[in-house]
């Protein structure tokens, strides 16, 4: 086989874990010298970030395209740029790539699954997954669900762990001290924080409601930090972000809770931080209360920083947290009471924080370095001919 020429398709205006990771993956693949082009909306943050790093993008001017229109565009780009591999990163893109391959056996199609695998066994999906040559996930749990729920041959499934820039995850003692002073953290307080989109499915409401379940004595010993912005669905004519209605409502609710005198010294909301690692360093315990998280990047990053994790017993999070409170504590999804019990666990067992944190860091570093991740993708491209 000759030169590998990859067309990545990432049809999203949002800027969350999926988009951030996809951009980083493409940037890291670019460092290997592989030929890549990226189809994305000219209005997206994905396009902005890839332009900065010199990756060639093929932007479409519309904010959104239908699956059929995207498929027609992909067919043109395949011919024009002699594409050998399509790499789709959202379900819409996966559909568009499949449609673009009608009547074709080439290029080969790789689909990165960042979402959960709910049952899809109908005729349409049997055809759809026949047009996928490899389905990749970072989670063994999700791949097991794929085997049960998707009409795709098991030999097409690839476990490729998320890569992370491990060299960035180092101690920031000065920044930790400065942030804790900025937010008036008392010496006897434990800081529990989440880093996620302000979205109902991320369980942010239940995290805040967990404070309601604490006694005055317990609450006195906790600060809860909510770091992130609402889900973006587009931009207005002025270029300002437009938020999803339910996310904007949730943010307003959090702001109202902060006005509650009971939470004055215990609930902090911090906007999304591009340089977010020092904020993770400033925490004692990381929390992600998603209803059904596939396999969280923010959890991985917290573990890289030696933070134990309060996660929910759903999706791929139990795989990350590990059995028997190895790297954190699991709570039941959509349960403020269960989350409150996780808060109480660390109040009662403060010694578990450094112990679980060390275990978490060791596991994350062993499983999520970029070197191994990139090699697996390069091997996959070369073997799919």
C-alpha cells in the first residue's frame, strides 16, 4: 500500500471532551508525519484550534450539514485528495462516511466511538455498520456493550486507550496554594471539584444537591468547585456563544444556589479554564456525576494529578475508578443522597485521599500515554487496506 492519506470528519460546533480530544489526537498524529485533512465547520472551535497548529482543514461554510450533503462532499474530497482512510468522530459523521461509501470498498472507514453503545440491531444499522471497517474505543466496558448491542463483527473492534500529554501533569504547589487562598479555602476543608460542561447529563445539579444532605458540621469541612461553562450550540451574529436552553437554566440555578447563605463558603462556580491543570491540582478530590459517562477525559486528567475520583456507577466510569474503592468511590447516578455519602466517605477517611490518588496516578500513567496510542492508530491505518 502507498501513502496513507486520512480524512478526519468532525461535524460539531461544541467544545467539550469529545472535540478537545479529537483535536489533540489529530495534532499528535500530525507530529508523526502522516498526511491528514480535516472536514469540519468553518464556524467551529475545532477549526479554530486546528488552524493554530497548522493542520489542514477543509471547512464547509454552513454551521450544519445534513448527512446526505456531507456524504456528497466527502465523496468529492476522496477523489480530489486521493483519500485512503476516512476517520469519523461523531455519529453524524459516521453516518455521512457510510453514505459516502455506497458502492465503494475504499477508502477504509474508522469510527471513534466516544458515546455509549445503546442497542442498534435494525436493518438500517446492520447496513450502516457494514460500512465501518474498525470501531475504536478507549473503554473495555463500551466495547463489551458494542458486542451485545451493535451489528458489527467482533474482529472490527479496537481497544485504543486515550492518549494524554503525561508530561503536563506535574505538581503545581504555588498555583495550588494561590487558588485555595483566592477561594478562601480553610485549612481543615476538603475541596471537591468537577470539571465539565454545565449540562444536566453531567450530574452537576445532583453534585450541588449533595451539599443539602450534609449536616452543618460536615458542610463546614467541604468546598465544592464547579468548573466549566454551559453547552454551546452555536454562535449568534455577533460571534457570541449560544447556550443550550437546559444548560443555561442549570447555570442560573447554580448561581441562585450560591446566593444561599448556607453555601456562601462552600459552593464555588469557576468558568472553563484553558489552563485547567492547576485547578485540578488545587482540588483534593475530583468528582464527575454524569448519568452515563462513556470514558471521561477529565477523570483521566484528575488521576494523572493523583486525585481520587467520585464517579457514578454507569458507563465506563467504574472501569476508570476500579474495583473496591481502588482509585476512588462510586455513587449511584442521578442520586444526590448517594453523592453525599461519597462526600462523607472522604470526611471520615481523609487518609484515603493520598492513597487512592497515588493508585489513580499509577494506573492512568500506565494506560494512557500518547506513544502507545499513536502507534496503535498508525498500525490500524497500515493494516486496513
